[in-house]
C-alpha cells in the first residue's frame, strides 16, 4: 500500500499534468520557485497547509480530492461532506426542491458527480417512465439514489435505444464523459458500458470525433421515439456557486427544455401544471 507521502506527490503530479501546466507555470501561479514545486512533487519538501490549499485551488481539484491531499499531508480536511437530506444541507435541499418544482411540467433532475439520480420532478419522472416503461416497476423497489442515469442510458432497453438521433448525440456525450473521467475515475465502468453500446448500435461511427458533427441548431438536441410521437429536448445545467461542501460541489441540476412546440404540448397535456 502506498504511503501518505507518495499519495500526495502522485496526486499533485497527476492534477498538474491533467491541467497541462508545466512546473514553471504552476510556480508562477503560486508565487514560488520552480525548484520548490519540483521538491514538493518529488516528496523532498512538505508544503504548508496554506500553500497546499492554494496549490489545489490553482489546479481546480475537486473538493474531495483536496480533502484527501490534506489528509495525506497530515493536515485536517477543509471541506465538509454531508449527505443530501442532512440538517447541514437543509437550505440547499429546499432550494433544489423549489428549483425542480418551478421547472414543472418540463423535466428536471438532480445528479451527482457519478450521474446518480437524487431528485426528479414530475416531468422528469413522466418522461423517464414513458420512454423506459420497465423503469416504473424498478422504482417501486429501489430508492431514487440507486437510479443511475448512465446505467439507464446504456441499458439494452434503455434511453439510448429510444434516441432517434443517437449518431449525433452519442459521440458528443461520450466525449463529455471521457473528460469527466479525469476528475471522477469511478465512472470508468459506466463509460465503457456506454461506449460498448454505441459501438454495437453505430459501429465505426461511434468513434467519430465529436467536432466532426455539425448540428443544424445552435444547441444539440436529443430526440426520442415515444407513444406520443417524437419528443425533442435540449439541456442546461445548474450548479451551486462556490460550494464548500463536497456533496454540494458534486451536484448539478439538469433542466430539459422542449426543442419544439409539439414536445411542449405533450408535456403540458400529460404532466400539466403543479
């Protein structure tokens, strides 16, 4: 098992390389010498807690990684890690509930860094169970936190199979997921499952660089076959500004917006207003 010092040095090296910074560039950002950066990364020098926090800030490390680095250096963690639903996050939880409600009847859902679904509004629940009918039975026996959006997409009878423009959306979404692997390596099995599904459905087209795709609209639209005809949506994400809790830092609200009047009409008719 690696000791704390090697964990710290490997973490700092990997973060810097991921951000494509040289030791000199990092040193200039921190206001220290390149030699000092080299000594810290090699384990020859121990950074102060203040310097280490600044270091991790410059490298835009996830809050969980910052806590791990601090612990490896022998310092107390700087960030809380409460669970959604605990008193510490009560106000944030209420804000999320109000945000989801305000978006009705249009779908909105709360996701964590691993794409676990933590909250859904009525519009999102209707859309998910309409496109994937077997999900309704699964939700009766599972907690919402056990539902993972990547699993739902990559399932043999999941969302990707209902998408009518997967050849446009699929490779672009795969590119996004590959970028997220840098900060959330636990996604790897799910990303591999999604990549395998794309390869199965699209063949060689699944590996086409996302930049080659030329959508005609200013935003990428996802289109789904449904009993109500084709439903089309584009997405926006909301995150908490400058969070100091690991859980809040990992959360994002995905808002789905109808891309055409037909989709909006179906939502208003089938979901209605709160």
